[in-house]
């Protein structure tokens, strides 16, 4: 079984860049984003928790993302990202 492709919606990607630029520990932000990509590429329906219909939320310190899953295209779209403290 092939994995899922993880796509960051451009505004979420922009927000991630701003979080990274503002971070004291940029490596932690980059590592969290990479871990989110890896986690969501396999069995994304089992990651995080249901937030709204069709939307899930996953926290990997220091980030939280909201994402949706398209099983037909085997694609995960990250719609938003924010930093948690």
C-alpha cells in the first residue's frame, strides 16, 4: 500500500514560515514540520483527533496543524498551522 501525499495549503505554508522566522529554536519548528509530514503520510485517519466533520487536528510540539484527508487521491491537505506554547 502506498502512502499519502502531504500538501501544505499555501497560506498554511506562509504561516509556518512566519512561525519559523519568529522562533528562538528554529530547529524545533523544522523538526516538528518534518515529523508532521512523516506522520500524516501513513494512516492519517489514525493521527491526531477529529476536530470538525472532515477536519482533524494533530499536535507535534511546538506546532498544531489542522488537516483533511482525501482517500480517493491518497492526499492529506494541511489547512492551518499554529504555534503552541
